[in-house]
C-alpha cells in the first residue's frame, strides 16, 4: 500500500505542475516591496530542473511499486516521501497566492524529503536515492530562495543581504545533509545547479559579491564531495 501511495503521490505532484503550467518564481507584486530582478533568484532556465525531478520521481516510484513493493530497503523512506509529495501537490496554487504560506510549505516539503533521503536504502540507487536526492537538493535551494525573497520583500533585509543570507543558509543545510548521506551525488548536483542559476541571474547587472559567494559555495560543495568519497 505504501508503495502504491508513493506512486500516486508522485503522479499528483507532477500533475499539479501540468495543471497550472509550472512555476518560475514569485511575481514582484506579491510582496509589499516588489522584488524586481532580485539577486537571490536563479535565472529562469534553472527551473527546468523540475521537469527532470517530476519524471524521475514518477519513474522511481513506479519501479518501486512494480519491482520493490515490500522490500525493507525501500519501505522506510516511503512515508516521509509521501508526505513531502502530498504537500507539493498543492504548493504551486498556494505560491501563486501567498509567498509566506508557500515558504512554510516548502520548508515542510524539504524536511520530509530530507527525512526520506536519510532513510533511503542502498539498493537500486538510480531508482531510489538518486531521484529523491535531486528533489531534496533543489528543495534546499528553493526553500532558502523563498526565505530570502520574504526577508527582502517585507523590508527585513536589503535585497543584497537577503541573497547572501539565503545562499549561506542553503550551503549550511546542504553540507549538513551531505555529511549525513555522502552517497547521494544528485543532492549536491541540484544545489550546485541552483548556485549556477543564481550566478547567471547576477551577470547583468554585474553583482560581484553574489557571484563570488556562489563561486565559493560551489568550491565548498566540490571539496565536500571529494572528501567524503575519499
């Protein structure tokens, strides 16, 4: 039953994006202080990773329900993954209305996704750990970006400071996860993809501080992966 529910949740998660034609960031007018070209937000192309995430999660869950329906190596991660995908199925409609509640929801999605990642077994890595890792890695970046936008959009921090706080927070969370599960490179890959997307969005106008911070973050991720593999 859990295997089947995981597959249904993955389908619902992917279908929600198709129903509302995806999500490419909050609108500037959704904040008291409009966020026009904020430095914390990745370039638009970076959001294309969602297509890979949706498809891989569905294929992985389908593999599990057909070939690994009751194996213990798969069983423990399913409940938190169902919870994360279940929240995610309603995330885009909420994000189009309320950035605050969307941010609360995406942190909940991240917490459950990381829990699933930590509980994921070692069998069938490309069908089990890899898609969850890509999903959790992108959620790490997305949750921190949403937090940065809220901080700047409500005047709690300037846009530049909020971007630096969000990048630092994403790296702190990401390194913590990688220390606990260093056998899931797709997590680091998704986080690196987000950092590169932020760099691209800060090329014009040139924002050297954010570019340098992201470059340092990429170097730290690379060193962490090399160290844990050794």
